[in-house]
């Protein structure tokens, strides 16, 4: 099993109040799954994304990645896991405005001592070609459309060949036509064998996934396979 959450809780303290962002969550995700996590604001879906991405640790419970308990690791090994095994895609793209598409995609490789400068450029160029931007490698973010910026962000997430691609509201800043193009790209990546977990509040985005996990009040209340006619 690639991902296992066992009785995971995450509690935040706000003054004297204790907020249960995740409350006893169990979840398993296998290699090459395509999962959408849905829920309203405050449901716990973003907290789950942070925990799965090793950006935060649970208050209680166990998080296993490839049968290794990562919820108890220190900051350095967690950073290595984030850099080598997990690719992140964010709603706001998070691109460096003064750098080219190629330089933005190279960024994760800078922290990989096993990859030299020429290999970085080759891998970054290949990642951009994979998302259909082979002719935009020299363009800066202000020269790209919203959809192109998100494709650069996806290429950056893929450049280290991660086991898991985590996407947090990846179509939130895009119009409907551009959003559909991004989701078709995710569909293609999944067909190529990529494990994908998308956090979204949009039903039409979630229907691209092969499995929909729904959250409310820090708990999973539904874990279902979309009907064939609803999935792409």
C-alpha cells in the first residue's frame, strides 16, 4: 500500500479553543490511484493534503508511506521525502516571476545533489514537453496564460518523477475551458501510471478521478467510485 492513514487526528489550538481539523481518519491509497478529496471549507481536506504532503504532522495516529511510518520523522527526512517522492501543484501556481519556465521547473532538482546542471536542464525540458509546453521554455510567467502557468507548475511537480502528485484546487484560478484542459492533462498523467490526489470543492473536477473521498467536520463520510457515466 502506498499511503495509509490510521486513526489520524489533527488538533489546532486557537486561544483556548481546540479545533479538530481531522478526527480519527482512516485512508488507504494504492499505487496508480486517482483520488479526489472533496469537502466544504473547514471540512479537513486541506489539512489532509498538508499531512499527506509531509508539510505537517498529525497530533495522533499514524501516517505510513510505502509501509514506512513518516509521521514520526524529523524535519530533514521529511524534507527529503517531499523533494524526492511528492510533487505539489497549487491553486496560485507559485512560480518565480523573474525566472523562465525552464528555470522554474528546474527548482526542485537544485536540492537533489545527484543531479548535475546539464541533467537538470534536460529533465526540466522533458517535463515541459510532457505537459505540452516545449515551445514555451524561455517564457516568463507574465508571458504565459493562466493555463500555461499551471502547466509549468505541473511540470515542476513532475520533474523529480514523484510517486505521488498532490494538487490543491488546481483549477481554482482558471476559467471553465482552461480548467477542463488541465483536468484532461491529469487524466493523461494517470493513464501513464501517475498516482494523483486532488483536493477540490468542484464536483465536475472531482468526477475526473476514479475515486471520490468526501469529508465533513474532519471525518470521511463517503468513499466512492464515481458512476461510469460521471467519470472521464
